[in-house]
């Protein structure tokens, strides 16, 4: 068995020594190829990153160029906008957790009114940009947020009333 193993390796492998300077020539070729490829790839990456960056800046400016959010006016207005947005989000989550087939129509109507107020808010952001942060427009934007919250709170109250009415009817039928 050992003889077969030794003869196998003697036949299939070239055991001759390379010529003098072979390793140095090989290393020189490898360093030249790797340096050339590395520089070339970094050039393409930097060009691609520059293009992506320019496109992002252009896109950001084109999307925001005709609008001015409430948060862009001052830090205090930014806090106000964040507060109203978080209250609206919380109220919508409450409504969605209490959604039933009986109150679905009421919720749909409320969300239609919310969409209308959102469209009005977008128009107000454009008007705010055009007016140069006029106080009347800022007040209208805050009022818009308050109206949305009021709609959502009214829907929650109506849902609670409907739930109580159902439970009272159920208790009286027993």
C-alpha cells in the first residue's frame, strides 16, 4: 500500500526547481497587477459615489423646493410639529386597535376628512414658503393639526359610545 502511495506522487507532480529569480519576477508582476487594479477600482467607486451624491442633493432640493414645513420655521415650531404628529399617530393606533365591522364606516369617514386636512396642510406648506413664514399661515397649520386631532378624538368617543350602547343592550337582553 505504501509503495502505491509513493509511486502515485512521483508520477503526477513536477518536482523540478524553478529557475533563479522566478519568485522575484512573480512578485513583481503580482504587485504591478494588484496596484493597477486597486487604483482603477477606486476611481470608478469615487465617480459613482459622486454621481449618487449629486443626484441625492438634486432630488432633495427638487422635492422640498416648493414647500416649507412648520419645523423649518424655528426650533419651537419643530417641537410643536413633532408633538402634534405623535398625538395623531397615537390616536390613529388607538382607532385601528378598536376597529370592528360596526364602526368601519365611521372610521372610513374620519380618514376621508383626515385626507382632506392633509391635502390642505400640503397647500399650507407651499403657501408658507411663498409668504416667507407668515404668522397667519403658521396659525392655520397649527389649527390644521388641531382639527385632525379633534376628528380622531371624536371618532374614539363615538366608538366608546357605540361599545357602551352594545354592552347596555346586551345586559338588558339578559
